[in-house]
C-alpha cells in the first residue's frame, strides 16, 4: 500500500505542529512557469562567513551568465520562479530572497543584484539537510506560481547530522512531486557526491554536481542551473 506524505515522514520523526502538510497552492489565477526552483545554501558551522559569501557570489555570477537567461527563455512559458534560502540546524531554513519570476536577461540581472545585496549570515550549528528539504517542500507548496516541475537545489559541504533523516525527507519530497538536486563542495569530505546520490537527491532527472575546489564552484553552479532549467 502506498504511504501518504504524512506517513512517509512520520516514520522518521514527528513534525512540529507548526509545519503544514497542506497540498500545493494551485489557485487558478496563479502565473504558470516552467520551473519552480528553491535554492538552499548551507550556512552551518562547516561554512564560515567567507565561504557563505563565496556561495552567494557564485550564484549571483551564474544568474548573470547569458546561458541561464537563454535556458529560461527557451522554455514553453519562457519564465521560471526562483527563491534563495539558507539553512543550518533543524527548523532554520530562511528565505534570503523570496519568490521572484525570471523571464529575461534584465530579470536575471536584477535577481543577481539581489543576491549580491542579500544579508547572508553564517548561522553555525548543525547541518540538518532533511529538515531543510521538508521546509523547502512547504515553501514550494505555498509559492504563488503553478508549474509541472518543482525542484529543490541543495548546496553544502557537509552531511546531515541533526533533524529529519534525509532519506525520509526525500521520500516526502517525492510524494509531493518535488525533485531534489545537490551540489557538493568537497573542501572537507571527498565522498559527499556519493552521499548525496545515496541519501538526498530524488526525481527522474535528479543529479549531483561537485566542486572539488573553490575555483570549480562557479562552473559547477552555472552548469547545474542550466541543466535544471532546460
């Protein structure tokens, strides 16, 4: 018998009462986009202020690259919706930039400028990947857009050591028709790519990219975005 989204998650942990398990907001008047993409960057103890800033600058540079705008405008609706958030321990996923609709080079440049101005703060503490994934599904459910493709993009240099088990969280995401991709920063653990493949990502086209060094990060984030959007 197929388990419901609540049952999938309940097998691992009892959710706080404040966490809504309501279905996606699909109001008829909501704009239709080709993709709803939630970008979640790690701000836990393994990420100092410099590395968090580096992640944000890498995202901003990627959105300024013409390949991203080209991928967006090649879609059927020629637009996507994007949110940028950061996370650390359980119940910490916090929006840095709320949902934005991107459908042109100017939109991408504006979003990049918002990323550059975002007040990213190294949060310290544990790395709760599963909890971040569950909270990200809730934010996707409440997004003021409609799309057949909904994706969470996790960027981290660590493994989950607190909160909801990532394997249960990805089952919850899969039941909500949400895909999860990951970008592993390998500056501390060279086995993270396999870990994310085994325990984090989900979806028919799910994938993991990695950055072996900080110098590799820019190209990795750009390639990941173009692949997700296309």
